[in-house]
């Protein structure tokens, strides 16, 4: 019985490892290469949908397509900044900025762009 429990623990731990290294879209990114603009848009949209699911954003943000995606350089280095427009959102919070590393990992999201 003890051997069975240990085997099941090893199996479940191994099955969870790929998800632990997945990016915001749920797919793993190669840490050797950077993503392109199209991938940045897809990954950022997945981030927005996750934030809606976690009730961090209003449901009106779900399913919106990225308006723009651009590489910008900050003190810590370059990042993708992907913007979303939501005319249904309250004034002052109609533009959402999603920040990703060049490899596609989620950094932050806000309404200020900073």
C-alpha cells in the first residue's frame, strides 16, 4: 500500500510539472527564444481572460482582442506592452495595459501604462 501511495505521488507530481512552467496562455514558452507580436497579443488576451475569471477585472473585458502590442524598454529592460480598449468600462479605465517579458511571461496589468 505504501509503495502504491508513493507511486501515485510521483505520478501526480510529474504530471503537474509542465503546467508549472506554462505561460499565461497555458502553453510553455521556450526560454531560449522571444515571442513575436502575434504571440504577445494571444498571451496577453489569455492574461485578461484569467484576470476576469479571478474577478480582478469586470466581465466586459473577457474575450477582447488586443488593440496594440509594442516592445518598450524600462529600467529593468525591454517588455511587451499589449493594450486593450473597452468602451463598456468606466471612464478612466477603458484602456488596459498588459506587460509581458519578451519570452511571454506575465509581469503586470494596469490602467496607467506605467
